[in-house]
């Protein structure tokens, strides 16, 4: 037997998923015009949206993850890197199970470009990919090893 | 056919004789929505728009040979003075609609947080379950019926609207009563297994 509440939540979560994946559809454009470009982000901040103009449907969608705190949608969705221009190197989960800024906090603190995208950072040379990091200072030898 | 109408509308919008609904200044403009045989025209409430709309509909009739059924059509005003609406309706020859209206099988503009909104759904489920035909179904049969019928009826509603906790409770109690008591109902039956256990996957002991 299915739990009707869970069915409801999963079906509504599909809207969030469609917001992430379906680019250029009319209803998404409408939502983006009404609530700003942030609607297509993983973590939608409902604080920026004036509740007086938001429809009940949208408010329900925002409260899907229980309101406040860590949304489960963020922790469940993984980025698949295409050209890498939409994937944040440090802050999206794309390489491993954890975001890189949590995995290597020390390197993250040293990097000068914290919002860099995967596509901007990587340089295709020959067959492999090289990463062109910019650091605040030259790394110590032991830090280089962790790369 | 629908494509033809769509083209007419788009042309009218491009020529600026029909003003659609702008979500934000300079943003996406909506003028019409079509799905199968349902058409929804959206625009600013102005005399010019009404003239254009009438001309487009008439032109479409002449070109396609189809006729618009004005008895099935209605005009709905959002923040429009009532006297304007009245004149507009007599001009277009159609009924005046009010805001919760049926579109693609769902009520548009209805508040999903009110329990009354969900009444038709609950009634539908109740009719399906507690009908005469289901009187002599065994427990196993009832499980199959619940799984197949009950889980598919509400899906369309659930894919758009968040169900209030009260309605969830109501439907779960319907399901539970039917599972353990059958159609006869009346006196309370014992529920041998708690509902959260019933909802588990079958491998984990659910039904």
C-alpha cells in the first residue's frame, strides 16, 4: 500500500525537478518572471519572495522540504557535468558524494575564486583535463600532495 | 486546427492589436493556452482586446468551418469592474464565469488548503470502494483493489496540489476501514496491523 502523503510529496517534488531540468518551457519562464531567476536553483530561498504575491501553490511547493534547515532535495540531487558551465566547482556535488568545499576545506579556504564553475576551471589539454587553480598564496609541498 | 488559431493569436499579439498578460514588465507575455480541445485566452481587460478577440474567433469560424460554442465558453474577470464584465459578456455572447473553474480536469483558482476543495475526490474514492459490487470481496481482493484503484485516482490531484493533513487522515481512514471491514462497515472492525506497517514495502511486511 502506498502512503498517500508521501505520494503527494514526491509528485510535488517533481515540479522542483522539472524547474531544474526543463529549460525554455513556457511555465518555467512565467515562474522565473514572477519570482525571479532563483526559482531554478536547488535551494530556493523563500525569504526573498514576498508572500503577498506568491500563490498558494508556490508557497506549498516551497514548504515541501519541511521549511527551514537543510532541504533534502539538495542532498539527494547530483550534478552531471555537461560543458561544466552550470556546475560550481566547490559548491555542487559533481565529483564525489560530498561537495568539494566540505571535502577539502583547507584548499577551499585558500582558493581565490570560490564561485568558479567546473568548465571555467578545467582546461582540456591533449586527452586529459588540467585544473587551473588560483590560490591566495603558493601552496606548501604537503598541500600540493592532497590535490 | 488548433495550430491555426494559435497562429492567429500570435499574429494579433505581434501586431499589437491584442495585449496579452505580462507577468512582469518586459517579461513573458501570455495570450493563449491550448491543450487538446481546451483553449484559454488571457489578456488585458480592454475594449480593443474584446474587439480583436471577437474578430479572431469569427475569422477562425469562417476559415475552419468550426463553430465556437458560446454556451460552453465563458469570460472570467480578475480585478475587473462588474459593469465592464457585463458589457463584455453581452458583447461576446457568452456566460460570465467565476474564479474556481474547471481546466483540464482540475479546478483553477481554488484553494487547495480548504477541505471542501478535496470533497469531490473523497466522494469519488468512497463511491468506488463502498459500492455493492465489492460486498463479497476477500481480504486479498480488497488489498488489490486498494492498491490499484485507490492509488491511481488521486494522482492527478496530488501532482498539482498539496493535500492538507486533515484530508490525508480522512482518506487513510477510508482505506483502513475498507481494508479491515469491507463494504459492510457499520460496526467497527479490529485493525490487526497498524497503518504505517501496512504502508511499508512488501518485502518489509507491508501489503
